[in-house]
């Protein structure tokens, strides 16, 4: 049985459910590899337009499975103190399978945070394009509690969402942020009752799926580029994106709908798939 369940929903929405509920969906077993494979498959499938991520059971993800790591060390399967090079390689591999894999998605990603999101689980949620929280959700960096500095993009995401000073407070003091506190900080876009999370989250995902997802892909990469680029370079980047998108079909679809005074339908038919732009 996979540590990530895949569920197809109407309108081009694919749900990836982290499936280690007995360990609060902590990163262990095959969950990271299964997650990366499920993300790659979703991004490559032309039928999928939006990716939703949620946890099974009562947690989103508790981050690293510290108990599994301790058990491996006790069994002699893992060195007590891995070399620096080995440690860097391990983290790079995890990043590529977890938060890095989410951030690389061309299609919109939505995290439905149904419970605790801690450490790398918090980082992965921050790597998603949107986050919706259940009222019982809790966000905690947790890294300082185990003497670590942060991984899986937590520093990048927090710095850009809440600013440096608040990011340092969240990382250094590891407060347990409630869903409402996360909303006030801009970490999540909305908070909903626990029993309405999937209904509300899927409705939001379907709204995104009805949009121009090829244009969304370029928007995502333009924003990433703009984080470190100057204004003139960003204008050039935007010009390139506009030029590409004018050739892939969504723009023509929208113009035709405007002239006919109707809402555009951006979903291509099975026999007529728009090519993906170079983002």
C-alpha cells in the first residue's frame, strides 16, 4: 500500500493524500518517494489541472519521523554522525522529493491543512501556492526544538510571507500557531470548520482548474524570477511569457469568449491539448 493515496476529482483536480496516519504523516517509510512520484505524474498528466494535498487522519504532516531515524540508528542501519557530504546529499534528496517537488510543479498546488503541520510538513505547505486551514490546524516550525536551523524551504517561504522579523520569531521560538494566527499572518488564505475543509478546499481547487492553467504556470515562474530580479529584467521576463502564451491557445479562447459575451472555457478537449509554455 502506497504512503500517498491518489484521488481523481471532477474538473481536473487530483488529490494527493499523505497516508501514514499512525505516524501523523511524518516523513518516513516510502512517503517522500511516493509523494515525488505522484507529483511528477500529476504534473505530466494533461487531464490534471490542479493538485490538492491533504493528510490522512488527524495531521497534515508532522515533518521528519524522528522515531524511525532513531530506530535505524539503534539497528545499525544509519551512522550515528553522518559526514558533512553525506548529510548534505541526504537533505538534497529529501528536498527534491518533498518541498522542492511541490515548488517545481507547473500546475497550481493547494494544501488543505487538516491538522498539525510541523517542521518539514510546515515547509511543504509553504511551498504550495495556496493554503487553506481547518480550524484545528496547527503550524509549528519545530526545528529549534531539536537543535536544527530549518529545511524544506521553511526559511524561504516564511521570509516572503511574514517578513524577516516574524520569520525569525517563528523559527527560533517555535510557537504553536493556530489556524487563526496563521490567517492573520497571511500564511493561509482562509480558515474553515474541520468538517468543511475538503468541501471548501475542493471548491477552491475547481475554481482554479477552470482558469488558464498555462498562464498560471508562467505567472508562478515570473513571481519566482521577480524575487531576485530588477524591474527591467522582470519586464523582459513578462514579455517573453506573454509572447509564448499568445501561441498556446488560452489567449485566443479568452478573446473569442469576450467577443461573444460569454465566460471562457479553458479546459481543452481530450483530442485537442494545448502545448505547455516554457515557463
